[in-house]
């Protein structure tokens, strides 16, 4: 492994679609949905063979910093950094690039979300290695996920026509397309050269900073004025300037404006962004009636339900429900409305129910 290869894991989200299990201090990325390892632990586990743990950085928030440090003892504690405020992915990545480039001007940075599931890890690592090689040669590289259905909730990466998914060839990105309507998404999938944008990017830290100065000069200037990372003045200055950074995603801020962005068109790596309780249900083991559970359930004439509770749950004559029970809150809803759980969190927040957040 090149000692100039670094990984940034973005772990600042609240996972509001997973309320009531996901809270500010115990958010989605540190929860165990699949097996004995949390989503962020699984993210680090699958990267270890490509990026040494001492080269992994995590940017999270003040509520999760201590828990993530506890869950990731192999990552240096100082490299699990808390943002003073949520400012979206562009400032997050720029901050990491600023810090890492001070320590290693030749650093090549790969960016990964903390809360995705990848079942075919060896296959995924092959693509990561190919992306690093292309980045070391000077490219900005994005990873495209081969679409399995006409999804309207993801952005799309357009590659040249007649590509072969999974052949490790670095391709020019023709365009980035924002979340489409259903008709457009169907057309994208039928064409075969449109891939989901999963938010995984590879670039030199110097390139990140150059692009930020070109396209996001306010944020770039604020972060460039930070004292050296680890100095006594760093935390106070970061708390002062970071909330002033522009609140914008890295896609809008620089990726879509950069020249000659390239990408890899991945084949099946078993990817899932685990975006709602519905996704957890889809991935869970089910009984003959399509019911899935964390814990013991008894079901009579009930089908397609997902139950996560710390007690035995009995179901009678109910279908396609999500039931999530915690000591202070109970969620009951239709599986088809799983995305709307985040609306509940906004309503709880508006009522000032801080203890439930």
C-alpha cells in the first residue's frame, strides 16, 4: 500500500429516517443493523486492506465523536474530528484535505460515506485500488454504482455509451444528472451508461484545495487561515470560522464544475445506502410470511412486517408495518412510508422535545 493513500469517512449525519433507534448521540452510522459490527466499523473493516488505519480520518460531529473513537480504536483518536457545525460535504472534505495536506503534500484522498453497506467487499476493494492508481496519475475519479432499478432518489453519473461495467477502465464522465423524475430515471437505466452517484470520490488533496479556491473561494479562504492542526489555537479558530463556510454539497460545489472528471462504472458490489427502515427490511432474513425481526416475534396472519424491539412482539392480522420500540419511543408505520420518518423527527424538533432527538 502507498503510504500517501488516505481515506476520509464522512460521519456527521443524524440518520433521522432511522428514528427512534437513531439519535444525535447514537446515530445510524454507529448502530448495528447487520451483524456485530456497526456501519462505520464495517466501513473501516473493508478499507483496511487498501488504506492503513493510521491513514484513515473521520469527520463527524460533537455528539458522535466519543462513540466513534470508542468503536474505532485502530484509528488515531486525533484523526476523528468533530465539525463545530453541519455545513454539508464540501466544507467537510475541504477541511480534511487542508489538514492532511499540511502533513503530507503528496496525499491522495478517497472519500467514503460512513453508513453504506457493501456485501462484495473484495470486489469493491479492486475498484478502490484501480481508482487510487488513476488518481495518483492525476485524475479526479468518481465511483458509479450500476443501477438495479429506476431510482429517483439518487443522482446519476453519465459515462460514454457502450461501456462494460466492472472492467476497471477509467472513463471520462460525460455529465452529472441530479435526481430525476420516474420517467427520466427509467430512460437512464434503459440506456445502460447512467450509474448511481454513491458519493465516493478520489483526488489528490492539492486538487481538492485548488478546486475549492476556484469554485468556493469563501470556504477555501476560511479554512486556509486555520492554524496548524493539533496546535492549541486550532479548535477555537475552527469553531469560529467553520459555521461561516458555505453550506453546500461537494457535488454542486466543485465536482460538477471540475474539468475532465473520470470515473469507474462498477458492476455488482452488493451496495446499499441503507437509506431507511425499508432498506433494512429488504436486507434482513425473513420468515415464510415475509416478516423480519430483531428479536423474537410470533405472527398470526401477518405478512411483510419489520420489527425491532427489545421484547417479544406478537403480530395479529397486520401487514407491511415497521415497528421499532425503544425505552422512550415507539414507531409504528407503513413500510411504504419509511422515508417519511424524517418528517416525524422535524415535528419532534419543532416541539422542542430534545430528549427524543
